[in-house]
């Protein structure tokens, strides 16, 4: 293209303020943290004793008063010391690691940064667009759906809406996406296209096409559709409406405004259909309440006019403008966002024409063909699965990439139990931070989860290595000075609106599986095996080199805070050892939630999965150190620790049950526990509650629960190919009375005492039987590995691998066509039926890697 010089000028003028500068200033200005203990005086002033005479002191006993005085002084000093220590811990919990930031790498600046500026980065709504900047201009789609004769406003992804299906069936993660939404009697398709032309402002332009059709020809059913498209400015900049909205004649300027990042901008609408347009303007800082604002405006106007229309009311200071577009079905709308319109070289009309009508159709078709070609080149499925299965694989990666979000805010970090700030808060705030990340589920979990992201990046990394590194880099920049990363990222008002208050605060003593190490080891192995282009290799090398310090700090956090009593033993901290309400106290930090562990939590526990995660982490750190010849003194320690954690004899001594050939956790345990209804007095009222009872005293022993945790040494490739224990592991996997089903492997054996048992009255089984794709993927990966290793079990590993792979693909695909969704997990007891949240295109998207037989190396 010509005119590069003018475009470069526009970029430099409109460059968004750096996120890191905001964070650094917030940290510098942070006020000292003062904590107080529970039920303690907030003013620990000097202790005042009554005046008494020497004679009386002698009578009462000088020694007694002296001892009392010393005891009180010691108590006061202890309280102050304890609170000083908690304050110190709190300060370090919210202090960023002093190391070069990942996102400051040159590869994440310039062209890369601008090319990813705009996107469908609001996964919690059915269609939401924003920029990768803390205070963005945002856009979104709403519509009125009809269910059981009642009207409902659709906006935020919600399972209760009862959509037949929704999700991106194509999305390249950058500048193109195609989504299908079926809402009872109507179907909507939304297409997204991003474009940067000569004259564009920073980040370029974008277009949305909305195509709505009836699902049948019954004239008695819905014939009109009410669509709502909005623009909102999180910075509070005012937004104006176009002059000719009331006289729509095929095309019109809907709204316009100005910002520092993109300059002056305009939003245009084109439709060849007969449409009616109404609008409302609002002034609000609360973008998470947009649904309620529109509902309120519609309801108020309906009460006065009897029509379900926006009132055409607008305030000059409005920073939110919503347009209601009513049309007969079928209907198609093209909406074009044009940036940098204030520049002399902006060529506004020409750029608008590129983003509407036949031009847009042609460009969307080209992008779809590019997506298909890239998909086939990367995953090469034609000779492995049928066309119906390939379509599900496309939808899996499409909705994973289309679900990538950008969030900005401050995590809430819990203070130790019994402490609070002077204002009563029981949490402190992390530094302001950005997070660019995929999400597990747009309807239930539209935010970042640490261990989920490791699985996501196994797929994203094969699709677009630059996006993969960008995402992992954002996560690594969240490491604090202690080496801890909050496991769940609830950043910004929109993310907070989806989470109950009691689950928001993160505990800095609790970890989460360091699954990112597997994705990072994949990058390191890719360098060794020359899998990347020259440009990619340089960027991966620079990325791993900078990440090494942060990863080392993360590794040390695990090695020090999650260590057990014996050398090289580990256990997940955070289990509740005081509760009598849970059948088996949950281990949320493990990612496996209610998977049964030792019945009585203690620091004697040895968690097998965490031991294996630490092996992976040490092995990854050693691999990176080898690549760069790093010499910080820790490299030999990483190598030695990886060898020690892979030591087969030690592993068997600590975790193997010789009789069954199964690996188990170790801890203070009894099988004789149950939940029983009892009358409990709560605030002077008798209430029936399920209370845990143990009919025998626990003892230190292996925890005899066969399930996915026991397969971690197998999953990590620690078991030697010639070992008879490998054969016993395959017996466990393939035994129908233990883990095997025709739909995938159970998470917990049918023979387990905890199999499908509720953990509390309101806590149904989660990791106590259902089939989870992420763990099945890991097990498949290990079977694939052992099927290629010389040894007595090579042929058997291949046979089990083939059958398990076939079962998993068949079940996921069948459920997709029957229900329209990929699911969180699958019902091992009900013919593999999808269960839990939907759509769950987080780690269930790994079914695509299963189809393509692409696994991380062990």
C-alpha cells in the first residue's frame, strides 16, 4: 500500500498509554498496609495500671504484679509482632517481581501490538468488541429473544437463555471470525472483520455483519427482530449521534466521537432491508450494567407508549449510545467502525465501502478460505477423521480463539484468617494489571484460570505462536515478588459481575498446577528440533530467555511453600482441616477440586500429582537452561531435582501400592467416613445439616483412591518402558470396573469409596467419576509415547491408545451434534452425555489435538 509515512504518523500520535506505567505509578503511590487482628482493639496504646501504694503492692505481692506486667507486655508485643508480620506478608503479596517485564520485549511492540489492538475481546457477551487498552471504546450486540411467549433481552452469555447453540465456528484470533447463534425461532450469524488501510487510526478499522433468519416458515411465529448495537467509552468521553438516523435510506452515520488512541472515529450502518432505528444515550461508568440500562429504557417507554422501543433520548454528555434496529425477517446489517477520520488522508468513504455490501461479502469469503486452508495445513485431518468430525474440530479452535479476552483491573488478595484492614476489608488489592488470555467457558467462566491456560496454549501455540507467547507473557508478568501468581483472574467490573463475592479473593498461600511449564517445554523442544521459522525461532528464544528469571521465581515459590515434611515431597496447601461439613475436604488449589485425598488434612500429606508437576517444572527449567547455557548457579539444582523426582525407586517407596500396582497419595486417612443428617443449633434455631462422621481414627497411610491422580507418573513418562508396573497401569486404565468406559476414562474408579459421592449437601460429585477431556488427553499422550518406546508393552499401549482415542472423539462429536455444544465434562454413567457448563471450549478443545494426534513430547 502507498502512504505508509502518513499511516506511521497516525500511529505515533494515537499510540495508547502503556499499561505498565499505570501499574508502576499505582505501586509507587500505594499506602502502607495496616492490619488488625480479629476481635482486637484497633488502638494498641500503652497499658495503664492503677496507682497503688508500695505497701499494698507488697501485700498483693510484687512478684505477681511484675509477672503480670511482663505477661501483658509480652502479649502486646506478640500481637504487634504478629500484625507486623501479616502486614509484611500482605505487602509482598501485592508487590510485583522486580524483573524485566515479558510484555516489554520488542517482539510485542510495534506491528504486533497494533495488529492485535482491536478484537472480540469481551468473551462474556454474545458479541463484544474492545481494544487492548485499560479504558477502551467498547461495542456490542443485544437482541430480543422470545421464549415461552415472553420477551428476553440477550446480551451476556447465559445458560439460562436456553440458546440451542452459540459459538465461533471460525476465528483466526486476529482479524476474522464467524459465529452462529440459534435462539429458539431465529438464527443469527455474526461475522467480524478487521482492516488496516492507509489513513486508518491506531489499530485500524473493523466491521460486523449481522444476518438474522427464521428457523421455519411458520408465519404465525416471530416475523420481526429487534437488534441493539451499542458503542460505549470507558474513559467517559462523550459520544454523539448522527443527524440522519430518523431518515434511514440504506446507509447512515450512527454515531461518532474522539479518543486519544484512535483519534476521531465514526460508526456507520448499511442495510438493504426496511429497518426502523431508535436510540438512547446514557452517562455511566458502569459498563457491566448495560443490559439493565437498556431493559430499563425499554420498559419505561413501553409503559407510556405501549411499544417496545427505545425513546430516542440522548444527552450531550452520554458516553454510551445504544441503537435499536427493528427489521422484518430475514434481515442483514453491516456495521463499520472507521478510526482516524480527522486526518486529511483519512479516505473515509473509500474505507467504509471496503467494509460493507458486496466488498465485505467478498473479503469475508476470502478470510474463511484462508482459515480453512490454515486449519488443514496445521492439523492435517483429512486422512484421520470424517468431514463431520473435522467441522467439530474447527468449531473447537474457533470458539477457543474467539473466546480470547482482554481484561484490566486489580485482583483481590485475601488476608490471613482473622485479620482485616482498618476499614474492615479482609482483602488487599493487587497492582493494576492487564491480562490477555483464553477462557474456559464464555457463559460460566469468562475469565483467566491459571492451570486451564496451560492446556489452552497447547492448542493456541500450534495455531499462532505469537499469540501464544503474548498470552503466556501476560500471565508471567502477574508474578509477585514471592513468585506467586493468583490462580483465578477476576479483573474489571465485567468479570467481577459474573463471580459471587465470596469467591473473588485469592489466597497467596494457595497454588495451582503449573501447567504452563508443559506449553513452555514444548517451545523449548521446538527450538531444539528446528520446528520454527527463523523469525519465530528468534522470538521464541528471546521469550524463553526473558521468562527464565520469572519461571525460576515461580518454581521456587512451589518448592518452598508447597513442600512436605520429607525431602522432595509436596502437598497442596489450602485444604480445610477444621470443617465437619465436607465428606473429604476439597483441594481446590490442585485444580481437581473434590478429588478424594487424605480424609484428615495435615502437613504429613504427600500429593502425587504435585510431585509430578514439580518434576515437569524442574525438567522444563533445566531444558531452558541447557538451551542458553545459563549459569546462575541453579541449573545443576534443576537438573538434580528433576532426576530425583524421576527416581523410580523413591517414587515407588513413597506412593506405590505393590498389590494393585496403583500409585496413591499419602496422608492421615481413614475410609470410615460418611455424611449424616444431624440437628444443629444455629442462632437459637434448630437446623438439619449434613455432618461428617468418622467411625475410626485416621492413620498415616496410602490413600486407596484409584483415579487420575494415580496416573500422573504414567502421564509424565516417569515409569520405565520395561517395568512391570507399566503393565499394571495399563490394566487399571483398560479395566471396565475401574476407569474404562466406551466414552473415555473416568476420573475416579467405580471401586473407590468416594465414587460419585456428594461432598456436601449442595456439592455434587465433580472429579469423582465424570470424564474430563484434559486428563484423558494427558493419558492419551502418555499411551502414544509408550506405544513408540521399545519394551514389552509397546503393542498393548498402541491398542489401548487407538480405542481410547476413538471413544473420546466419537463421544465429543456425537454430543456436539445432539446438543450444539462442547461440554465441561461427560457423564460416564449415562452414555457419555455432556455435563457441567456449556459451551466449554477451554480444555475440551483439546479434542482437536486428539483428532490430529498432536501431543507434547515427554
